[in-house]
C-alpha cells in the first residue's frame, strides 16, 4: 500500500472511531488504543471464531505473503484462485459479527428500558 493510500485509510479509520464516540459506542479515551493492526488482528480473530478456514484468512489478510513470495511459494494467481472459491468469507464473517453485536446491544437497551418503566 502506498503512503497516500495508507494515510487515507488511517484518516478514515480515525473518523469512523470519532463517529462511534459521538454515538456513545466507544469512549473518547479509548480511541487512542485503536490502530490499523488492531483492526486487522481483531478481524482475523472474528473470522476464525466464525469458522473461516485458516488458509482463507491468511490469504485475505495477506498474513505471511511477503515471505512466501520471496521464496516463490505463492503468486497473485494463487491469491485470486483461493479467494475466487471462497471469496467474501472473511467479509461475511465480519458483517455477521457486527450485525449480531448490534442486535445484542438493541436487545440489551430494550430490556434496560423495560426494566426502568
């Protein structure tokens, strides 16, 4: 990733974090604890917990890709081939996890409100 793309991604991530602060989902003091690598690692962990195969997560996140390329063990064609067969698995796992968390939060808030009244 070139520097301008990296900078833009970091800027967007921080903007998203501040929107979460504004919504009361993340505390302002916690924003400094989030980084791109923490999102990569967390996304990989969520995908694993949701049953996405190791190989798909590795290829999707390009974990270890540089070392394998240097040794001639992988290629862009391999990357495309693996993702073509199971493309979107990581994205679907992350999407499902976010939706489940939102649903659980909605249920929690609804229970809290019904207990107050």
